[in-house]
């Protein structure tokens, strides 16, 4: 028997179909609007994580927080610093390398970015250029050699003489194997033909605390904040690693003048990186925000007080710098036989 459908039933089905069509259109419009809010043009629409691989209070952390604060103002979203310490920032670097390339997770990196890869090769589980997009070099931090204020060593010559007469009696601290402090001290030990005891910590700040307490003989530390400790009679500076003497440490010789040439090459740097494949418009926005922060008079004054030298450049210039930095440290590591910390 042929089924007969009433006109009322047909009208009902047409109304249901129309409602479904309208609902689908509304959902599609909503999804489209949501998706457009996440496009590079709309970026940023949420907080940005700035991951730092060192302990709070250390040089990289202090500079990162200063810049994050001012970048937040220009981007219209908070740039939140997150410390992920361990293995000379290797843990933080791996985390950011695997992060979604949407601009909401970035790495405030240091020279360990290149050094870790050189020490571990494939075991580092990241490539410093292939797995990251350079945003900008932020600053350089000349190293200074410091001891406790009441240390028996008043000059580098006295420090070296003790190391020669009693191997391993002289210890030096660092933020971990392959960090700037470790590399600089290893270079000094090699150049002076001495054997010194390396004591790694989970950051520069805790290492410096042990030096001030006299439990570690010395360390190379970025000049950031050191002048205040000298004024408080907690530290003594034996030499500066810059090419020229530093005004904040009058009368203190350079490492070159103390018999250790080319030490200015050990100056650590800090800069901003994003995961590979982060869209260029997002990289450009982050670069502009960082440069704007670095150009603020208050920021320049603060960095100068900390002993840091402000830089700021383009993503392309930062990439070129990373390539040259990698080649420089490869020579140092090969000559010194430095090995890496194990990542947790």
C-alpha cells in the first residue's frame, strides 16, 4: 500500500530541516569566529609563557622578568615567567622545543642553548636552529671573577698559585656543566695548567651564595648585580672578562691583563626564541614588543645598573649570531673536554 503523508506532516519536516540548517550555520559562524581569534592577526588573545631554564634571582631570570613586564604592556596580554630549572636549562629548552608553535610558549635562552647541543649532540633532543625560531638577542653580560670578600685570594695570581701547589684545593661554582661560568673557569684552568674542582648548582644564584659564604673558592658570574655585593662587602672582584675595564669596578684588571687573553668571548648572552614553525607575523609581533621594551629609558637604565649590555636585533641577525656562537663554543668544548649534566 502506498504511504500517504499529510500536508501538516510535510510542513513539520520542512520546519525541522530549516531549523537544522540555521543551527548548523550558527555553529559554523561561531567556530569561524573562534578560529579567527587565534589567527596571527589577532595574536595574542591569552597569556604568554616565557620559560626560563634557571633559578629565580639569577641573571637570566632577572633580565627576563624585566623584559616580560614591559612586553606585557605593549602586547596587551601578560607575559608570565616560568622557571623550569635543571641540567643547565636543558629541561626548559626541550619543553619549549616540543610546545605548540602558536606564540604562547617562548624560551628566554642563554648561551647554553648552543652549548647543550654541542655537549650532547642528538641526546640533547633538539637542534638550536632547526627546532626554534630566533626572535631577538636581548643582552650580553660580561663575566667577572669573584671570591668571598674575606677570601685569602686577592689576585688571580694567588688563586692560580694555590691551585698549582695543591690540586683540587681550589673550587669554582657554576649553574651546571657547560654553562658560561663552567666554560670560563675551565678555560682558565687549561690556560694556567692547573686542576680545579668544579661544583655545579641548579642556577647561578645558589652558586654565588656558596661563594659569598666561602664554601666555594670562586666563580665567574655575569656582572649583573655584583657591584651591590661588593659595596656590601660580601664579594671581591679579582678580574673582569670584558675587553676593557668596567667602570663599576675601578682598579680591577681585565682577564687579558691578568694573563688570560680573549676572555671577552666568554660573555654570556640572553635572547628570545619560539618553537619552530611559529608564524612569522607572531614572531614579528614578539620581536617588536621586545625591541620596544629594550628601548625604554627605564629598561636601559636598569640593565646598565645590572651590568648588562642591551642589544636588540632582528630575527635574521639573531640567527646569524647563533651560528657564529655555536662555532666559537665548539672549539672551546673540544679543547677543554667538557661533558654535560644528565637531564632529569
